[in-house]
C-alpha cells in the first residue's frame, strides 16, 4: 500500500477489497459474447426456468432456442454484423430474445422509450441509421410515422400477447383488438420466426469491441446521448455481482420492474440474473400502486428498482403485517435516497422479517449502470456502498486528474471493465467524460460529488449539475436539505431544486417539493411547514435555508422512475416564493 505522509489514495489503497473473498479479486473476464456467457453458465441447468411471463415459464433451453430462432429471423430480414436495429418497446420475452439474437449476429440494438413522441423516435432512428425497426403493436402507428423519411426498410411488430399462455393470449386479443393498418413492409413476430427457417443460427466470431446496445442517457441533467455498451461491459457487471454469493443463489427469482431502454434494465435486470442462474420474472409495465401485490404474488428474492419504488412498498397497506422474510436483496439504484427515507424503508423491512437492509448502488449509464453496491452485511446508512470487486472508484478535484485523499470530498470518478465504449458518433463528448490520467488508467468523470471513507464506502452528495450556486458564490448541495427534511415523519418524499433569486441578477436559491405520507393527510400543512423550517434552522447553515416549500400529490418521474428535476424546476412560478 502506497502512502504519502500517511495520506491514503483510493486507487492505491483499495480498502474495499477487504470485504471480498480473494477468489473474486482480479478475475479474468470471459472471452465471449454476452449470449455465450449465459449459455456457458447454464449448460448444466437447461431445464431450469430462465424467464417467467404472466405464469408462463420459459426454460434456459427454450431461451437459447428462441434466441437462435430470432437471430435466424433477423438474418432473413437482412440483418448482418455491424447493423443497428431500433427497438421501441416495454420489456417482453421477445425483447430479451432480440437482445441476445442481435448479439449472436454481431449487430446492435438501439433502445428507445415507447413513450417518446413521433419526432423523438425519428430522431433516434436517424441517429444510428437503422434499417430495421422492432416495435410494440400499441405504438406501431407512431413508429410508422416516425420511420417515414428514414432508411427503415422493415418493421417488426410484436405484441404483449406473443408469449402469453394460450388462455391469457386469447383474452388479451379480445380485450385489445389490433386495429392497426399494417403496411407491406411490416412483419409480425411469429412471421419473423417462421421466415427464419433455413437461415444460419451460427454466432459471429467474438469481437471484444462489439457494442451490444446503444442506450440513451436520461437527459435529466443534459441532452441525451447514445451510450455504446459492449459484451465485455455486460459480462463484467454479472461477474462482479457473483462475488455476493451469500445473496445470489441459483434457482432464486428476480422481479424485473425496470424498462429495457435503460442500461439498468438490461444489465442488472436481465443479463446479471441469467448469468447467475436466476429466474427473471418479467413485469412489462409497472403500476407502482400494484407493487405490493406483485411482491406477494411472485415472492421474488431479488429486485432492482429506484428509491421511489421502495418508498411506495413501505407505504403499501397490502404489505402490512405480511411475512417478507423471503427477500434477500432489494436494491435501489438510479437515484440517491435521502437518509430519512432509507431509515423508513429499513424499518419496514426489519419489521417484516427481512434479514438485510435495503441494498443500494451507484453508477450511471456510462459504466453499464453499476459501480458500487451496498448489499447484505456490507452496508452503511447513507452510503451507496463499496466499489464492485474489480472496479476502481476514487475522488478527484472536479474536472481535473488530481486525486484527493480518502475522506476528502470531490468529483467521483470510476475506472473498470464496466466503462462504456463511448458515445455514438460523439467523439468530443466522449473525450470529455472518458479521460486518461497520468496513472495510465482511463477514468469516467461522473459529474457527481462525494467522498470515500477509510473502509471504502462511497457517499454521494450531489450531482455537479444539480448544484445550487447562490449569488454570493456559496454552493448548496440539494442532499444537505433533503437529508434533514426526510427525517420528518409526515414527509414521504422530498426533492430540492434551484429557483431564480428575485433579489439578485444572478444566483439561485433552494426550493423544496414535498409529498406527504397518507397518515399525514389529517395534519395541518401550516404546522408541518413550521416544523420543517425549525428543523432546517437548527440543522443547516443560514445560507442553505430553503426559500419556499410546495406540496405535491406525487413526484413527477422520468422514464427511469427517477425524480424529474428538470420538470420540477420548470414548474416553479414567481408566485410560489
């Protein structure tokens, strides 16, 4: 261990490695595609269920067969190595088959949110010059219009009913008749599979530089960019989570509630559990109000979600007094969770027989969704966990390559096998975030502010772009206020954003949005506000005091179920403060 005057640097000391079994440290990544990795890991368990979709169980053997049939069908449409197909859909078995089928061919999927407008879909099609478009039948008309004046030659339409058990499939079709007027260039999913007969199902030679997907950043803090993630990225995430062998066991289930158009949805919600031999329970479109019912129905040991999901779970009356001891690892990622909210969720879990507190993680699309994890016994309140076993996380002076000692606050940077290939057709933006330092490593500059403690636990303060800077230059991290306000028993959710300073030409002030708990409905809001102001006066410096508070029935969310900070900022009017 290198020290400089007894000052420790994370990149050298790596204190988090003490928490891992040595057999997982510095493992060699498999030299194969993401699809091959799934096949290799499950070759002795082909009869086990890989997917569950509305009661239908699809074995690993079936999964492999369906992937190869999908690859043959796509080849019949003319897809070849290097092509990029655009997918506009929620999570279904067919979307998973398409992911691995494109990987087998050496092609790439461009993943697009089906809620986007016609113009938004067109923009993403044109960005990657797709010639093939796969879309859900309920968004076909919008996709058809979007595909006009692009190079799309073939549209493949899939239906939520394609993999449903027969009675449910018939019921769905009767309740949701397909009234689309399909054009001649449209192929239905089952027709796609039929057309593939006679086509090769052989995999293209493994290319470590091959991008499996182009997945777009959420755009909550800047313009969306297409992130290219490789086989190596996906395999690295799965392999590193295998180090949590006390949590993940073959035969368990993971309920997938995250969409397929974000890295978190595929990397942690699909590929990771399949590599580890779990069953992925597919929930195509989550209604948060039904989360408790779904947990009781499927009893999944694992789930990856965002903080709002678990706050909803803890407040769900359907789960009151229920035995939830089957839960092993329910993890919150994608957004920070305030300390008060975390304590509420952990209190709920403990009261319902769950062995471990809420797992947490930290990452971003550019590192394949995950770089740290706080799971099982390796957890600290307020922390986003330890770096994954073969990932480096350290703190640097913002925007520089000057590493700061452990314990100091600065910009969190990440180096490891999860780092993206780059932004699609954006070399300048890629160079801004992927930077080679004097140590010879390439680091991802996250734009997030935080620190690491002496045990290697990472603590996240705020995004640089969420930073609120006053007219006098004082900097306010929203988390400073959120952590105080979230401790009030009447507060279910809170979010702090910046608003214009009316008294000065420049500078911004903190503005608080609040969602109250159901139990607080009978309380007077004026009294709650008095108590919140008092808490902030007692625990925060004068310059951090919020300028105003506003109650909401619910927080607006992005497509990834994160708080939509942009929308919150835009909805502030001069009359609000």
